[in-house]
């Protein structure tokens, strides 16, 4: 009798387990079929970045940029091309054109392998062509971008007929900065020349000319009173082209521009110290030490101190 009871209890437990497992399997197949029919909700890279629809002002844009930077630092596997590309699109939507330009460049530069690179380059070209009227620079991006894109793409070409090529275009734009006939400076041509140099460096990051073009753009930006752009270009040079002969001078001029043009003494201090740490034997090392020791001193007072030491 005891044996029969044990057998019945065992049979009931096994039957219950079988029913429970069968129920789990039915749930599994129900979920799977639902996914196949209507699509599963999965976490994507885009879900990891903040919603940007509320942004209407520059402070809000800068706060969102800082948030995106923190998210990417916490999870380097996320796509920076997506994060900064979305920020650039929002900047464009609220008519912050230079911020949109800067953010598209950032998205392209720091995420060269992003699947969004092609789209970000196209959006940057559109910004140049439509909003800023930098037609030649837009053509450069379109032509080079499409050459590197999938040849099977059926997208209509944006590359104009008779495109002269990057190096010829560089000379053409350079010559437009000052008109030969009148000798007048064109700020619009100067701005496009800077945009061209930046775009060239984005499209050809392994070309030695890229560092040289960025250096020319930085000097021009300084001369037309765009010191923040100049500083960003110097930073681009020594960070992306550390082995270039231009890199040490760019590191030094970053500090000089921060101190004298932007009056950012703390930033200048960091730049000078970084320059001396990276290039202690460079030709400007002694100058950097003197400038660092006298940071914030009025130029006339600095001259007076110098004369007293003679």
C-alpha cells in the first residue's frame, strides 16, 4: 500500500512538472511569435542617449553635449557618431549653424568607423551647401563621400561635373580669400577656406597635408577674430597628428591664443604645461616657461620686469 501511494505521489509530481514545463514552452513560443509578427522592443544605441526634442537654446545644447560625453565615457562601446550626429541635427533645427557644423565634424572625426559616418558627412555637406553657401566645400564632401560609399548604392550623385579634385580646389579657395583686382578681403571666402581645410582633414585623416591645411585654417581663423575656432584647430592638429612637425607649435599656440585672445588664463596654464610636458626641448620651450611664470601679468608690467633684469 505504501509503495502504491509513493508511486502515485511521484506520478503526480512528474505530471505537474511536465504541465509546468509545457506551460513555459507555450509562453516562450507565444513571445517568439509575437516578436516575429510585430517586432520585439530591444534596447538600441539610440535609446542610451538623451532625448533632444526639448532643446531650444545654446545652454540646453551644451548641457546635452556634456551629457552625451559622459554617457560615451561610461560606455565606450556606444556609437559616438550617432550621439553627436543627433546633437548636430538638433543644433541645426534651432539654427545654431556653427554648433551644428562643429558637432557634425566631431561625430565624423571621433567615430571614423561609425555606420552613421556616411549620413553625417552628407548632412554636413547639406549644411555647407544650403545654409552657409559653401558650394565648393559641399562638392568636395559629396564627391569623396560617394567615391568611398558602397558602389551598389542607387543614390543620385551630388558630385558636380568637372570637379577639379581636392588639391586644386584648395588652391582655388585660397586665392579667393583676397581678391586680385581690388585686394579686398572676403570673410565669406575665408570662412569657406577654413571649412574646406577641416573637411579635407575629415576625409583624408591619414594624409600629411591634412595637418598643414588645418594649420593654415587656424592662422586664418585667428586673423579674422575667430579665436575659439583657432584653438579647436590647434587641438585637432596635435591630437590627431602628434608626429607632425606642426604639432609642437600648435600645442604652444593653443596656450598663446587662450591667454591673449580669449583671456582664459586657466586654460592657457593647462595648455602651456601640456606643451612643456610633451615637448620639453622644443624651440618655444623657454618662451612657454616665461609665459607660464608670468601668466596674467599686464604686458607693460612684463616689459618693465624684463628691463629690470637686463
